[in-house]
């Protein structure tokens, strides 16, 4: 339990300290140190969960489902901090942000990690909602960091759309609390996920079904599901690149985690009714539409960060579809895809940050010849796109293959739509990749010092996961699949 409390509270302490540290150099190293400490404590926590099964206490609940997301969050936070320290120092030297705003950046970086870790580990559904709202506020300040008109507009759009979404999620949470009042011996436990899950069969089915509609739309806004996805491309394109890495790699996972937790309650409440699969069908519908729309929109992008933000929407739609199908194979595929997508997409955004510095622009048409002037960055972009497009033997291919197999088994007529979306997304990514990597470099384009360590580490992990999943990770995913799908993998 000490490891759990340290994992959650370290970013909070780091944010408070970094808010008053004036030295940019010291702040960068402190930010990295707090992220490293959080990663170490999360690994200790994972070991405890692996040994004991789950940890409960102090209104926290950690099991196989959320512990691997906790480790993923701290790991990506740490590698992003490695990239962030020299990158943001360069941004400050270029005059994009003042040293005072750099204090805000470092404080909000840690605050963002704190809210996500709290959302993942809390047992209280009200605290979950507050944590996701806190993450929204932290990212609003990060998106608007550069204070350009475009950045302020993107932050405002993000705040309004996600504010509407989180309000709907609050109403859905209230409905869940209402449904629990006559089912629980102690009505005050109406926001405890463990208490609700234990008595889910006695929750009012009609109220829970209505609640899930609000919860899916509300938290689905944070996931980036169509049609409330418009905030995501703007936030990515106008905010600092390290924020894009943690936003796409982590926050979207947290929102989807919340949806899946509520789906588990709804499935239990509706198990013996004629609408037993309504939650899964809703997730399948929203997920498939988001996947197809984002795949098509990849062909219309002119900004490299916007292009990869639509790729994030595409993959989040795929994960939502997988959890909607349910069943052991689809659930395992969704869990694995959450992992490999986070690692790959955060690596891509780190690479894109270096690309935009080398080219001096985010406009795709003006980015040319990366592999000629900066081979490490060019190869990072090439391999990152190959990984996210589902090339074997990268882990994304494995999770997508498992999802296709599950779809062919449960909903065979939808397999063609998935294949169509994958082909369209593949074409959308690679139509722009070749000139950016192999095209003729503009005159005067010079190489810059690029920290590609996080990119190499992430892509190596994704490659390794595509070849063989370690036994301990397979055990985690198996246990999480059993918890979510309610049956063992065959």
C-alpha cells in the first residue's frame, strides 16, 4: 500500500515543488527525477499486485486491469520527461515561452500525471470523475502554453467540448448512484466500484442502461470518439509536443478505462434481460464509426501533428470496438492494443517534435528529406509509422490480428469494414511518409541535436511485444481479460 500511495502522491508533490522552482535547468532535472521515482514505485506496486492479486484500502483499488495502465502511465511519463527536458529548453531559448510559463509547464506536467494515476487507482466513481476533470484542466493550460491565437482557440475548444462531455459523464455517474440506492445494504457505498460490482446483478437495469449512454458519450468525448472528437486534432497541433505524447499515449487510455469499468457494471445489471448486450453494441457502434471516419480524414490533413492525432482517433475507435465485442479474445486484443498504441504513438510524437524543429514547420508539404539531413529522426519516423500502420512483426500487428480474428468469430460481416478501414488508414499515412523521409531536403535544412532514446526504447518494446509477450505481462493481461470478460482465455 505504501508503493500505491507513493505512486499517486509523488506527481502531486512534484507539481507543487516545480511551481516555485525558478531555475529552468533545475526544473527540467527535477521533473525527470520525479517521473523516475514514480516509475520505480509503480513497478514495486505491480510486483505486489502480481503476488497478492489486488490491493484495496484508503478508497483505492488496484487489480490486474489498472495496474498495467499505472506502469504504462509512469513509464511513458518518464520517457517523455527525458525528451521534454532538452526540447522545452530549446523552445524557451527560441522565445516561444517565458521562464515563468515554463514553471507552469513543469507543474502541469506533474499535475497531469497525478490526475491520471488517481483516476486509474481510485475505487470511488466520483473521484474518478473529478480526476478526469482535473486532467482536462491541466491539459487546457498545456495546450494554451504558447499563447498564440491558434493555441488559445484550441484550448478553448478543448475546454468547451470536454466540459460538455464531462458534464454528461457526471449525470451518468449520478444515475449509477441512484440505481445503487436500493441494491446496496449501505447506500453510502453507492459510488464504490467494488461495492457496485459485487451487487451489479441487483442494480436497476433500465437506469443503468440510460446511465451508460451518458457515460459513453461523456467519457467518450475524452477518448476522442466521433462526433465529439474535434478538440483532439487542434489540441495536438497547437500544444507543445511533449503534451501531445502524454495526451495521445495516456489520457485517451484513462478515459477508455473509465468506460470499460462502467460497462462491467452495466453488463452485470442487464445480464438477465433481453438487452444484455446493449452496452457492448453501443461501444461497437461508436468505435467502428470513429475508426472509419478517422481513417478517411487521414487523407485530408496538411499538418503532421493533426495527421497523427486522427491516427489516435482511429486506434481509440478500434479499442472501443474491441471492448464492445467482449469475449476473451477481443478483450485481450483491446488490452494489448492499449499498450502498444501508447508506446508507438508517444514515440511518433517525440519524433514529430524533432521533425518540426528541423523543418521549421508542421506543414507536411514543407517537410522533406528527413533521412538525408538527420538519419536518426528519419528512421524514427519511418519505423514509427510502419509500427502504427500495423506492419509485422510490431505489436500493433499482433493486436489488430487478434481483433480481426475475434470479429470474424463473433461478427463476421463486420470484418470487411475493419479491413477497409485498415487499408484506408495505411494509405493515408504512407501517401505523405515517402516525401517527408526520402524527398529532396530544402536548401539550408540543418541537422539538430535530437534525443531519440525514448523513440528507440518504445519501438524496441513494441517490436519485442510483437514477437513474444513476456510471461508476467501475459499473466497480467489474462487476469485483466478474465476480470472484464468474465471468462478465461481458451
